[in-house]
């Protein structure tokens, strides 16, 4: 099922107050008011504009099991950003988004991973932060406060614009961060609310990565998510979009790799190996039919019980990529995450602020790790992957094959793309193929291909990109399920 379900904001009735819808514009005004006097004395002013024109065609995202129509839509997405370096210690950054679609469509995970598909044009605030870098004498150290992009290389923990206070330490051999984060708003003019699973949730996190030898990294990352929402009362009928889970969960990840996501320095052999342990507790409201049945609404469902789960779950990911000769690379990867059948506490789940879009094929193009047309999340998921890629400077290409299954045949699997879930108690989820072909421009332009430390992992080159994804459902979706597809054509211009 699809769990990313952002909804329109509703007035009144909330137990925990959130920022008003106009808060993003007030924050922008406050930023400009504070930055303008300082900008006159700024030693460096840097700005860029990224504009994307795209068309998307996909199936109904229901595997033919419902009555959803195929989608043929497009959008324009303009994202300007401004960086102000006031002196050696103080800096500020702002990034906004102007988005206009022809209709409702689902974008790539790294572009819009915090809300559901939208058919409205909007103006949004993606980043707005101040930074102080004078706590130590190291050039890669800073204390950053405000709405900011937090992103891991593999994006399986973090790839999100989120309100945060974060200390960043990044040197040649050692990088670390420490912070707290919480979604207070989507900061969008179309009134889309925070997804239910992100409401009333605070993250505390820290990481450290050490190059113990040349480009050989050992890393540790810990993320704790604390929910302070109230569950619906017993006998109550939950409102649409009301959150029905609450937890205290901690993800502990240990990783060993040789910087495989760095497409600028592709090595003869690249690898990654990681293991994550999830521990904590989850409380869940269990729904059932009303008793006695309401004659006026015989299909009414109410909260009949509460489930308390002690969480003990885990996930692992490994990959190997080899340069075959010239720009050609090939690789294999494997990911496993536990599922909860008899014991729901063994069901692994991701942090909720991940995208799973990364450069695991060794090119600058990001792809969904487990098939774009399906987009399953880690949690009762087993994925075997094989791929071939070409990283040839002015263009790159990737072809990825995924075989997907669930270890526990009766435990759930979450998808960020499909509207339907498995209907049969079977392990086989299906298989899929992804293809991406990109032609880049402005390669020799000053700044082209370089991503400053304050940008959200953009490469800075204009490009034309074609993506295609196909998913063939397995036995778990029943005999009537049909193939799913997704095609994207993107033209991106940097100015």
C-alpha cells in the first residue's frame, strides 16, 4: 500500500498545535529582513537557478486490480537558491520551489519525498538556514539552524528538507554530524499537510565516518525517533488521515565502504556493506467493525484495541561494482530487511525521511534502489540487484534489474508508488527493470559538475534525461495483477 499520504490542512480539532500555513512566508520575510543588512557586507554572494520541464507517463499504480487510469502529465519546477557568505564564520542559505503540474502525478522520490502527489501549483520553501563555522578551527565544521536538507549517501536513513539544528564536521579523513530535527510544516502554499507518519515526531541523530585507509571508510550512524501524538481512544472512529501509531524507536547502523556513491572518482572496484538494528517500542490502534453495528452506517469502523510492540528488527545491504574497462561498470547488490508475521515487533521499518534514491550504479544519475515503478520500502523486503552502467562524462546510462520477495509471506510490504498491497500469502513480490539515459551540457562551464557543500547534492549541469521503469508483479499480488510501468522525460536547465 502507499503510505505517503499528505492531505489538505483542516482547521480546528488538532491536539498538538502546528505552525499556521502562512509560516513559510513569514519565515522567508524574516530571513530576508535579517540577511539584507548583512548582505551589504557579505564577502561572497552566490546564486543559481535550476528549472526542470518534465513529462511523466505511468500506469494506474494499482496493477490493474482497481479502476485507476493511466497517467499522462507534466510539470514545470523552478528552484532558485541564494548563498550569502558574510565572513569566514557566518553564512546563510535559501532555496525555494515554484511548481506547476498539468494534473496529479507522482514525482521522483528525491524531488518530493515528503508529501503525496499533488495536482495544484504551489510555491514552497525548501531550505532556509543560518550557519556559524567558528566553533573550531577546522574549515569543514559548522553549526546550522533552520530548514535544511539532510542527506545520507545511500539515502536509506535521511534525504529530506526538514527543520533542524545540526552540527556538521567534514574533513578529509573524518566526517560527523549531530542534531535534532522535526517537521513543523510543509511550507507550501497549496495547503498540503505533513504526512501522518511524520506528525508530532522528533528525530535525534548523530553519525561519524572515518577513512581508516585511503578511501576506505568505517561509519556509524544512530537515529532516534520519538513520537508525542495521542492515539485515537477506544471506541472512537478515527478521522481520515489521523495517525494511528506512536513509538520510541532507534536505528543503529554500522557501515563499511570505499565511497561507492562518489561518481567523480570511480574506482576499479567499489563496494558497500552495512547492517542496521532497529530497537524500541510501537503502540498501534487496531481498527475493527463497530459493535453494535450502527444502522445508519453499517460499514463504520472504530478502534477496538491497542497493540503494544517491543521492536527488535534488522536490515542489511551489500553491493559490489567493478569497472570493466573505460567508462563501463557492472555490479550486484543485495538487501534484506526483517518482517513481522507472528511477532509484529520484528517488522523493520525505515525512518520515514528516506528516499532510497542514490548513485549506486556509479553515475551522477540517482535511481531508486529497489525499482522506480514499485518503490518498496525496506521492511519485510528482500531485493537481489544486478546492473550495468556507463559513466562517460557528457552522458551516462544505467540498466538495473531487481528481483523482489518478502521473507514473511503474511507480513506487510510498503510501497511509495502502488496504491494496492499484496493479496495472496506468497513470498514472490515480482521483478523489475530500470533504465536511465542522460546527456549533460555545460560540462566545461565554471562550476559545472561541482556541488558546493551548501547545495542539496545537485551536480550543477544542465541535462536531458530519459527514465523508464517496468515492474512485473509476482504471486503475492494474485493472478489478475498486470505489469506496471513508469516513464519520465526531463529537461533541466541550470543558470
